[in-house]
C-alpha cells in the first residue's frame, strides 16, 4: 500500500492519561507546526516528524474567570497564538523559538 505523505500516525494530546476532546487542529502558515486545542489546553507539535513540542493547560481559576477555549488562530509569522473563549475573551500566547545554526537532527561524534 502506498501513502503519498508517509505512514499514518496517531497523535495523543500530550500525555496518555489526557482524554480531552480536541476542538480544533490548526497549522501555522508554512505548515511546520500544528496546534491542538481542547477546552482548557493547547498542544503544539512539529508536523514533518510528528514531534511533541509543548503543552499549556489553563488552571480552573482561569477557566472560571475567562471561559473555555473555543477557537485558535496562528499569527502569520508563527510568533503568536490567539484563542477565543466562550465568555468572549481573547487570550494571546507568544511563541518563543530558539533559532540557531544547528539542525534538528545533528549527530555529534565523540572524540
């Protein structure tokens, strides 16, 4: 059997005991990152190698005050995520990335 984009991969939401319903899956503009949105958390994955990068879960106080997550949008330069809640609040998440000359998969031999 041939898969034009590689073998299918099942992605969890960051941990095996987390069984929340994913409301939205959104990629950034160059499709290198994926954001999974649940009612109280966001998870960011790298697309091509399906690597889990980070997860942020909002605490119960934040959910009670600002509401549950509804939708998420990437900023075009992938430096920020914007989340709308069910109580009409807008949450901004700044994405800090370390950019260096090292590749993602670099082998360094021991001397």
